């Protein structure tokens, strides 16, 4: 028995199907409301007659046609392609043609279509032009506002996906550095190795279970950064290396995106402390001022492989720049200086409350 082949069909995304259904539903609801509005305007009394309904129906049909021509022809072909002058010219011609058709319909033609009704048009051409122009302009605004809402939602969805990808790239570097710290302590048979493992376990729990949302509590983020710095300090020789960490101000119930400062801190440890054989230092500070957070970090410029630095900074600091642009946009100021003897970062953020 011969099997029949089945063609694969493209399945539209759920949000596209939802938008198309809403758009189909929008049309009858809008035009039903428009019909009722015009009917109330044209009726001579509070009770409508069959003549009122027929008059309104013949009046609104040319307007509907002109609006559909505008929505599905003029907007996609001219307005969306930024051919504004030609669009507004054709918009005016279409509105004028629609008004002229309505005027001639009730002035000359309708008596031949519906004999015995003797319809009379009480509106001047300029009034009819006002009707057609108003409906065309209103449907244009509704069309563009609907598409703009869809664009914003899709843009937000893309930003969320990008943020999750950027954040996911941070964890392997953080985990690698942490494991190197524990390995170094284990090799030296340090008594603080069990405590370091517990610290790492706490930090990993934070990165796995508490950083899934867009924002975390600032005080919790600062605690984790402090634990990570303390864990790294145990790995270093206190005679050769100096690490200072200060937090001033009250974090209160302020929020911040998770693991924002980790790449800068890792960068300073990797290329400042590990990148030199002599005296090394890192200064880290957080200063909280009302709704502003000021983060500073400075370290000595170590001697490291330039290629490795470019790769690391491309992943770490490059990702952080992107996260700041997405989540803080005009609410941050980032200054990075890569000088001969030091590397420094200054970051000011406008924070949000929970």
C-alpha cells in the first residue's frame, strides 16, 4: 500500500495568532460602534426607523472601504516605507474621493437605487470630508498603535532572552575561578578549605535559585559579592596582595539586576592580582546615595597575555555593557580606564525600590 506524503505546514507563533484574532475581532466591534454613532447623529428622533438604518448603512460603507484601502494599501506601501509626502497626498485624495462619492450618492444616485424613499443629503461636501478624514485618521492611529504595542512586546521578549543568555555566560567564568581557589587551598592543605567550600555552595545556590528574576534585592547581591571577595582573599598571600572592600549607605529595599558587578571583580582579580608577581592590590567600594549606587573598582595593571585579556573582556565586561544598555539605558554612567599602571571602573546607577 502506498503511503501518502504530508506536506509540512508552517505554524504561526502563538502571539501572531492571538494578534490576528484580536485584529479580526477589532474590526466588527469598531464599525458596529461607528454605525451606532452615525445612526444616533442621523436619526431625527430618539426612536430609529428603517429609513435611518438604510441611510446610515449607505453612508458608512464608502467610509469603511476608504479606511480599508488606507490600512491595507497606503500604510504598508507608503507610510511604513517612510514615503510620507506621497502617503499624505494619497490619503487626502482617498478621503476627498470618498466624501465626493457619498455626496453624489445621496444627491443624485440613491433615488435610482432605492426608488420611493426620496433621501436628501443635509451635509455639505466639507462636512462629509470631515467625516471621512476623521475615520481614516482614527483607524490609522489604531492600526499603528496596535503594531507599536506588538513591536514593544516582541522587543521586550528579545531583550529578556538576550539577558538570560548574557547572564548564563557569566556563571562558567565565575565557577572556574571559584574552583581554582578551592584547588589552590587544597594543594596547600589549608584549614579554611571546608569553609571556602561552604561559601562557594552558598554563592552557587544564589546564582542558581535567586537570580532567575530580572531583579534581586541589593543587600543580598552585596552580601554575595562580599562572600566571593572574602573567598578569593583566602587564596592570596596577604603579604603580597591587598584587597579592600567597603560598602557605605543603606541598601534598604532597593533592587538591582543580579551578578552585575561580578565580571568587573573577576577581571580585577584575574588581571590585577594574578597577572603580576610583585605587590598587587584591588580596591572595591559601593556607595549608596538615596536612589543612586556608585560602584568603584581599581587594581594594579598586571603583566598578562593581551590575547587572553581581549577574550575575557569580550565575554565579561562586554556582556555587562549590553546588560546595562538593556536594563538601565539612560539610567547609568559607566567609565572604564585602562591605564599604564592601573585599571579602574566607575559605575553610577539609578536604582529602583522593591
